C-alpha cells in the first residue's frame, strides 16, 4: 500500500510531496511512486502528473484538486497556443488575466499556503511552460503530447459541426449543431452546443 503524502509549498515557491503523519485526511492522499518521483524532480513534473491522473481524482483532497486545476489552466492555455515551426522560438504560454491573483486568494489550507502569491504562481507557470515544451518536443509535437496528458485536450480551440435528427418536425427533419471547445469542464465534457 502507498504511503500517505501531502503537497507542500516551500518558502521558495517549490511544490513538494511530503510524507503525512496521518493526522489530516483533508490534505493527505496515498501517493504512488510515479507521484513521488515526479514531485522530487520538479514542481512542473508533479503538476503534470496530477493533470494526467484523471479517473481517480473523485476522492482527492481539495489541495490536490486545487493544484490539478492550476495545471489544467496551464494545459488549456497551452492547447490554445499555436504550434511553431522548427527553428523558431515558441512564445511563452500566456495565462488568463488575473488568474494568479485569484489563485492566491483561494488557495486551500495547506502547509506553505502563506507563501502563495501571484509571483509564485507566475514562476510555477513559467516552469510548467518550459517543462511542457521540452516534453512536447521529445514526444514529436504539442498535440501528441497533450493527447498523452489528457485525450480531451486535442479538442480545445476547435469548432465541431454535428448533424442531428429532428423527429418532431417533418418539415425540418435535420438540425445542425456546432460546438466550440474553449476549456475543459470539471467532468471533461468539452464544448457547448449551439443550434443553427
């Protein structure tokens, strides 16, 4: 059985995974080797591992969900960024406006929460950006790499047209629907249908 760990924010803005003494079930989770190795390597590696673990997150403590939401915000912004041809410098992935300030105000109770600031979130964002772009390059491109992290990410920024049968109206037996996927919902059902 995996030991119980909690996510901790260091005074220097580094996310760490530390063994929990078992007192607080609201912040601790049984962490396996993949998580321990990822957080030991870097904050970005740990955050991306959180983002890649989708199915089991229903019972995660609020702290773990908060940091996965942060990673998801980054991945959503990255999925909207254009791919850059070889030899050109890729622009940094821009965060949504006021995201870091909002995160600072709503960070859940955790060890090191007092060190959270917009500057700390900005530094973690830049670290995620550099780490993700290096991994994407090694995986053969941004889209294949995003698909490995979360298969629904390849839908972001796309408009999809659907032909739907309209059984109630013999005059208009079919209807078209368009979905535009701008972000992933908590249930990961992208898109919002709009009839045309």
